[in-house]
C-alpha cells in the first residue's frame, strides 16, 4: 500500500467517522466537530481523487467539503455576533 493510499484511507476514515458519530448521536448535525471531520475528510479525498484523475469524485468531495466549510464559517459569524 502506498503513502497516497494511506492518505486516501485517512480521508475516508474521517468522513465515515463523522457519519457514524452523528448516527449514534455523539456529534450533532450542527456541531463544529462534525463539520471539521467532514471538511478534512472531504478535502483529503479531493486531493486523492485529483492525483488519481477521477473528475466526478473530485467534484463530489470538493462540494462536500465546501458545504462543511461554509457551515463552519456561518457558525463562527453567528458566534461573533452574539
């Protein structure tokens, strides 16, 4: 197994961990931890897909990560306005 594959697996583990922890009610849908796991996992997998040249997967993971980034940004703006 190559270093690139291990990198890809780490992204997959982050995404699946976020999903599992959300399903067992450890992470709430609106928690920063949930979105950080999704953001990191998705952007790691975006890079992995880019290296492999898999365009549909690049788009999927980039959009997935971008939604989490947007949510984290809006959460921060909301906290700073309170």
